[in-house]
């Protein structure tokens, strides 16, 4: 065999191998290949190994059937003329029964989806105030999904979900919103603090009133006990010493308490009491004044009850005492 024939056979064999290799192709899972014959749609090739006619059939493209996400960033304004930057995430997929439409009817699906998202968002947000945009983001996302589902289904695309993932107002607007919120919280805190102070003062006043009432009741009970004790002491003294009167006994009790008080004052090194004369003569005068006051009180009580007119105690006193 001549060298030229050998070379020709080698070339023919290489061409055959190339043609055989180009006639075989594979398709990945969740992917569909579009096979065209001489520029015309021939068939859809699913996942696996496939054969095509070399130089006649070609793989025009592949369609991904997985769910894909497109993030669309939109700059728009609200009803109160505040510009916000929003990010809308659109999750879409190719309908398996409409692969032909998805491949041939749209040149760029992402641009088409982006245009519709811009249109819907800029029709919705200008009718909403800034504070309500955050609360109504789900409504905006639902409006985007409804509009896209209605339009994109005809092109072979299904819309799984539309999400408003970010709402970013202008930096100065955010700062002012934070200041307003901080001022509002400070006002609420001040009101709560004032209310707490008012409650404390009311409770303190109520406690002070109850304390004074209990103190007054204690003093009254103490005086009642003292009077009862004095009454019992006077009765016992009169029974033990015949001929004594209640006034004599009271004078003795008062003098005893007076000397006890002097004893307590003298025993204290930090006493600030104001001393009065307490010589024997003055003590007698003090006793007489106490006795006369008690007599006048008894006479006034009898006069109020219709008894004889009160007589001053000093009217029957000896002349020498008056002179004294």
C-alpha cells in the first residue's frame, strides 16, 4: 500500500471518529436540551445520553428547570416623597411543558422579569407612606408575584415566590427616624417615671397618715390606761388611808411624778429641758395650783349640768396664803 493511500485512510478514519463523537451528547438532570435540524426546532432532549445526526442536527441551547432567583434592586419614592432603595427577590422556574416557549419566545428572561418588577413596585410604593412600607412589604411582594405569574406564564415561566428582602431609606431619613423614635421613647420613660414618683408619694402619704392614726390611737390608749391606773390607785389609797379625798391623792400622785421627772432629767447628761423653780415653797404653790385647777374643772362641769355656780378656789383660801 502506497503512503498516499495510508494517509487518506487515516484522514477518513479521523473524520469518521469526529463525526461519531459529535453525534453523541449528554444532558444533565433537571435540564432540557433543544435540538435543531438545519436551524429548525426538532425535539427536546431530556436527561441522559442522546444521538443526533452530525452536521445536520445541532444542540441550540439548554434550559435549566431548577428554581432560580433574580434579585432586582429598585430606587423609588413613597407617598411622603422619601426615596427608598428596595430589593425584590423573584424566584422563578421554567414550566416543563412549556420549554419551547421559554426558549424561543424570550431572548432574555431576566430583563423581562426585571422590567415587570420595576413597573409593579413603582406603581405600588408611591401610594404608601414610608412608615407603612415596612409593614406592607408582604402586600408589595404579593402584587409583584400576581403580576409576574399572569404575564410570565405565557412565556413558559412560573413564579414561585416574590420577596421584598431589603428596604433602605436615605441615610438622613433613617437618622431622623431614629431620633423621632428615641424622643418618643424618652417621653414615655419620663411619663412612667413621673407616674412612679406620684405613686410613691401617694403611698408615702397614706403610710404617714396610717402611722399618725395608729400613733394617736396608741396615745389615746396609753392615756386611758393611765387614767384607769390612777383611778384604781386613788380608790386603793382612799380605802387604805381613811379621811383622804381624791384631790389629796391626786396631789400626791402629781408630786411623785414631778419628782420622778426631776430625777430623770438629772440622770441624763444631754437633757435640754427648761427648769422651773422647785424649792419647797414653790413646790407647795405648784401643788396648790394643780389642785385648784382640778377643783375649777369639777365646778365648771357641775355648772354645765345645772348645779351651783362655780366658786373660785382662792375665794375660800386663807388670807395669809393670798398674801403669800
